[in-house]
C-alpha cells in the first residue's frame, strides 16, 4: 500500500518512518542539521512548488533515508494514513 504525498508522489506505507511538521521541528538545531546534510547528499525530494508544511522521512531496505518535503500538513497526511486513503499497487 502507498501513502499519497501530493502531486503524483506516493511512497510505500511500510517505508514511512515518520511525518513531521516543519514549523514545530525546524527550530531544533539537530533537525536543521539533519535536513541540511540530507539535502547535500541528494536525499531530499520536494513535492510541489508551494510553501512546504511538513516532511516525510522514509527508508527502504538498507538504503539511506529519503526525505520528502510536501505542502500538505502533517495532520492531513496522518488522517490519510489512518482513514485508509492509502492506495494499493
């Protein structure tokens, strides 16, 4: 099953580690440093061009984590996951 992150981007539900609100998490130096390092390593994917509201941390297998920056609110993504608005392959 897949979680729709906006635009035409979907990630496997099993790969989602967490969904984080940018306003509440980026005040932390460690979170900012983590996001900056991931961006330098090319592991950040922007979903859309609108104002980002949250990021989704994913990991598949032994691959390094990938971060999706999305314009959807973390609460919206949580509701999608809880309500079954997840797509089968």
